[in-house]
C-alpha cells in the first residue's frame, strides 16, 4: 500500500519539469508537506483540451475541468491539442455514486490487478486518470522485536515522481454542501527496490509513459493496464528515516533525514 507521501517541490517547478500548466492554486492548501496522508490535498497531472475544457478531452463535470478550461485556453489557444495540467485533489477517491464521502478514507489506493473491474474504480480507470505528483513516499518494514523501520523512497535521479492515479468528482445529494474532487494512487506488486520493505508499491510512471497513461481516448482505453507494473530495479532510492513520520501531524524536512536502519 501507499499511505503516506511527501510533496515539497514548488508547483511552478513541477509545471516546468512535467511540461504542464499549473492550473492549481499557487498556494495549494496543506502544501508543501513532508507527511501527507489520506484526506489531505495532493497535486496530479490531467490532460486538458482547450476545445472542451475537460480532463482527457471529456465533457467533464465541475472539478478539474472548471479550472483547466481557463488554464488550457491561456496556455495553448483554442483548438490546440490536449496538454498536461496540474490540478489539486483530495487523496482518497469518492465514487460519484457514493452516499457520503467517508468511503474515500479507505479508497486511497487501488490495486492495479483489479482496477479495471472493481466498481469503485472502473469508471475512473476508463475515463479519469491522473498522475499524482510526489517527491517521495514512505513505507514501513517489520524488524525484529515487533517494531517497524520507516523508509523514504524517492527517485534515484532526484526528480519528482509521477504515480499512476485515478480521479473522481462527487456531489452531495440535493446539491447541498461542497462537491469533492478526489483521487487514488494505483499500486502493484513491489519490485526489487522495495525488497524486504513491503510487498506492494505505487506504480511509478516514467516520462514517456505519462501521456500514455493519461490518454483515455485511445482506441483501446484498457491498454493503460500494461503500465501497471513495478518500477525497474534502481529507479528508487530507499532511505531509512526516523519514527516521527509515523505521526501524520509531524511535518518538515527533518522527516526525510537518513538514520541508521534498525
């Protein structure tokens, strides 16, 4: 599972790195943070078309489409090809059919093996994909004595991560209350970089695969499933860190400082 991430890179820097329009707020709520848990704000890439104003070229409901429209037109002009946009989401996917948003508290991850079939995710997999941006994520390994050692995992090349994700828009019944635009991170069986730490890991998208994942207009939308695999060995650097990250209220760069592994 992936239940804790860090995102401390500036949104404008992320926009340059991922060749995207920073449609999200210049000061996203709760960001930057070295300790983001479910129900908190995260940033993700979507594909917006200036012609439609909606992620993935869809006639999107309110949510990412509402801000994407302006950013897309300003950046690429009317009728331009789809391009990447950075949007803000609440982490923990709330399906459009949910009675209340509390279901998102347990849908912060989606298993890649079943994402195309599970009712909670299949609609988003077919039509609403994102690449969740992170500087790294945390996992805990069991160690002797019944304790756990926390690890911070980041790209070995120092670049931010693009993690395969899905997004949804939810509106409360009767139109009362605030709509929620939420997301989940897709996981797969862990690769060599997490050996001995955890048996699952988030799907790390390499740059050439980002657009392929985001594009749900391809003749075979299900082809995105081929990208749901473990990152090759050497993609991630594992850094043992202190126990403070286990308390989500703790934050700051000290959380990713290396310590001697237990």
